[in-house]
């Protein structure tokens, strides 16, 4: 009987932590095996280089609804964002952490760390991890952005989040705002909890603003309509791309652009 109660208690705790996204565990990683991210190329960040990270991939499907995997939709969405930026903002260079289903590592912690290292090593000024959301009751809607609370990248991450949210909101998606989430079991040298999400946590370590863009909830028809086919995806991608371009142009002074209209 006592064993049964323990099992029920553990299940209840698991449900309580299931929070904003059902598949949140594969955005976190296992802290006990975590190694510090490393910069190998020491590339100077270029304001006009943006790294997009299509979430999940490989054995990690992400959320699965309407017969489709989150990992496939976000790869397509990331490709559309890049295509839009290439066409309308040729000065912005876009990198993707994965071009197909191949991920850096089959170890979750190593894989998430490698995605941030890839962005940093290639001189990106920002990293946006592209995801779709899902909720327990399948009734939540809108866009939200998870950001780091660490002071070195928090301010820039808020700016980036707001630029993205304004554009998706203008498309008709509810603006759920941005949020930070602390680890409940891991602390830095000063005893301050680190970021819960690996992308944000490693972004703070490597000093690159890294945010998780939960574009919409894919588990209800209302929001799924925004990713249901390639025409819808293109519209969502255009909105997110405009958010990225607006952020870059407002955040970095014009004279930092590598090329001007002069030449
Ligand atoms: Zn996801």
C-alpha cells in the first residue's frame, strides 16, 4: 500500500512539472553529466549572422499531433525563415544547427550544448531555437519565448523576444509574452539557480543571446492552422523573419553593417 502511495505521489509530481510543454524534458538535459560549453574558433560575433536552431531532431520527435512531428515542422519553418531573410534581407546571413534530421549527438546534454557552441563558433550574434508548443488540456494558444534570466544576455533576449512576439501577434497569434525559468536543483558558485533550459543556460555561459521561440501550440486546431500546410508556414516564417530583421536593425547601429548601399 505504501509503495502504491509513493508511486502515485511521484506521478502527481511529474504531472505538476509537466507545465508549459509536454516534451519539455528534451529541451533541458541532464545536469549531472553536463560539461561546460566550449568556444573553439573564437569567432568575433557578427551582428548580421543569425543562427536558427530547429528544435529536436533524430530520435527526439518533439510533440506529435495531427499525424506530424514537431521536429519536422520546425525544420521546415526554419528553412522558410532563412529563405525569407535571404530574399528580403540579403545582408543577414542565416545558419541552421541542423539541415535535416541529423543531430550533433545522441546524448541530449551533448547535443543541446553543441547547438549553442555551433552558433558561437560561427560568429552568430543571436541564437533562436524554433519550437512548437503543446499543453496538457490541449486548449492553450499563442506564442511564447523562453529566455535566460542571466544579466549578461537577459536584456538583449527581452528585446529579441518582444520583436518576435509583436510580429506573430500581428499575424493573429495570441502574445503570451516571454518567461524565464530557473533550475530547481542546480546553482552557480554564488548559489543562484541557473537557467532551466539548456539553450538559454549555455547561451548565458557563452555570452550569446539564446532564446526558445514557441511559435504556437500544435495540439489544437486553432493554432495548428498556422503550421498546417506550406502556405501557412510561409506566413508564420515571414512574420518571425521580420521580427528577427527588426531586432537586428534596432539593436545594432547601422554603421556596424559589413556592407552599405554605397558599394
Ligand atoms: Zn519543442
